[in-house]
């Protein structure tokens, strides 16, 4: 058996043996990323909807800004929030640096433009008549918004999964804002970076497997919801 | 099920709307009465759809007043009231994901219990003769079925005014008859109808008042002559093409 095979087998064993340190890292990852996505989804979808349906000055500029933010690296977001949350920063008094809350802030900021840009595309694909029909049939704004969301659900789910996939796998912002503290702010990507730098590949591979399984699960889920996966007749 | 006659008498006046440099509507006025049908004609781009959308509260006019008998108010003040009592049907009505039943269910009051909902939906399906397609996907309906489901969905909302944008365009003879039959029934129930169409002949049995929208203004053709739809069609042809 060569080295890579034995390391992979060790990683699988580590994963299924219930290693507490490993599962604590996985727990931190899911907790932080899920909180971040839950915080950013409602405002992001409302903004995406407004950009798709409302007509106001500066609308195109806003769309361009959100599309540009898609390309901002995680480490730049991390740096920005680091400066804001550090002692000398505007939000320094909050004492949030190197906490899970700081990681949540960074990840929410990372997921926000993805949700807005992809959500906007999803809403734009739905006929404006959907909103008007809901309204003329007596739906209030909230119900009509919910109705249009339902019509755009496949595109919105794709936005949600893409954003979640991005933030749970990002390392830059989490490292800078969380500080990689074991059992507190160490999440999957920061742990992989740390273990690999120490030459401990098995834990890194085990955590990498978790990310791959997660990506596969989310994509399978999306495919299931999207139905046929090809053009309708 | 819905036999009461509404006492709707709504007057829309001074309706103005401009898109860029083009004045689509210029001081247009219309009076809508329960149990009556107005046929709105005009060439493409004359503003028929915009006019209907303003009445429905879906499009904001540059100016406009509404008189419901309780006084003359600015359109903006009446917007919610319009939305509560007017239903607008697009030329190609939009169907939500799901079957015909779920689309009809959309119009029903949230306060209704499940049993009452089913009962109303069943009556509506029977009223429109849609029982055979009740469980079909609403997205795959034919043009005639689509229009009848849309009318039935609107009917469940108990509208005082129903606005229809080119409701029988691209329909075969039978579908057209069935659609107009439903509209006649609605009229008999007291619903005020405003129909936009470039082909008035189809609405001979339905129409009480023929209006022509040209250069942003509405003119009442019936007030000047005792017309028939054929005369009217000739008139429209001469004035629009």
C-alpha cells in the first residue's frame, strides 16, 4: 500500500471513528456557515427581488456593484472586517475579533453578493406577470413576494447552495477573523490549512472528504428539486 | 353561488400617461357600470393595455381621478380599493406552478377552511366546465383552457370589475364561444366587464358600449350612431389602418 492510500484510509477511519476533535471542527464549520447564510438570505433575496422588479435610478449601478463584489477574494473581506473589528477599528468596542461572531460577519458578507446576484438572475427569469397576477388576485405584497419566490425556487435554491458552498469552504476570512482557535473558531478549511502545513495529511483529507460529501449532497438535492434536468417539451 | 348584482358605478377621469416623449393617454375618461360590458378598441400601441392596467391599479398614471359615487378622489388614494375590486387578465394569462385546482385555490380567501375551499373550487370547475382538466398542470393548458381557467380564477375572487386584454386572440371558434359564454354569465351576475380587442365582431352578444382609443383619447362611438359590430368594425378599420 502506498503512502497516499494509507493516508486516505486513515482519514476515513478518523472520520468514522467519531474523533471528537475532528467532529468539533466540523461542528464549528456548520454552525458558523449556517448562521451566516440564515442572516444574509432574507435581506439578500429582498434586494434581489427589488433589483429584478422595481425601476429606480441607480438600479443598473447596484447590479454592477453586486456582480463586482462576487469577484472579491475572501481574504480581502477578512482583511476589511479585521480592520473594522480590531481594537482601533470602528467596531473595535464590540470585542468580536477571533470569535465565531466575527467569522459569521465575514461569511455573511461573502455570501451576500452571491445571493443577490444569483437571486436577481433567478427572479429576472420569472415573468413579471407572476407578480401582477398575484397582486390582482388579492395577494398582499408579502404573499405576492412569496408566490414569486416559489416560482423562482430552483434558481433561488441554486443561489443558496452556491453561497453556502462558497462560505463553508473559504479559508481567508475565517482565518483572519476567527484566529483558528481549537474547539472555538477552527473550522474545516482553516483546520485543513493548519494540518497540511504540519504534515498531518490524514485529518486534512478527512475534512476535505466532508466538504466533498457536502457538495455532492447539496447538488443531488438541487437536481432532485429541479426535476428532469433538461428542457421541457 | 354568486347571484347578487353589484351596484358598481365607477368613473375614471383625467387619466394621463406618458412614456418618454409619447403621450399614451391624454385626458381619457371612462364610466364602468355593473352588469355592463365595454369594448375598448384601438390600434396596436394605442394604450389599451396601459389604460386597463391603470384601472386595475397595476400601473401608475401621471394623473387620474376616480369617482366611486362617494366623491372624486385621486387615483393614488383609490389604488388599494381598485385592487380589492378589480381583476385584470393579461392577454396571455399567467398560471402559477401546479395544477388547475391549486391555481383556483390562489384566489380564495385565506380565512376559508379547507372544506369550504374545496367546495368553492368544485363549484367553480363545474361553472366553467373545467372538471376534466382540474388536475392538469396549469402550465400545459391550451390557449382556450388557459383563458377559461384565468376567468374562473378571477371569478372566485368575486370581482366587481373584470378587465380582459384581448381575451380571444388566437383562439379557435369553439374556445372563443365558450370563453364568451363565461363572460356573458359573469355579466349576468352583475360583474362589470371591460374588454380590449381589435376584433369587435366576436363580442357582439356581450358588448353594451363600444369605445375607441385613439391618440390618447377615448371616444364613445355608440353615442353618435346606432351601430352594429360590423359597422363598428368598418369604423375601426377606417380610423386605425
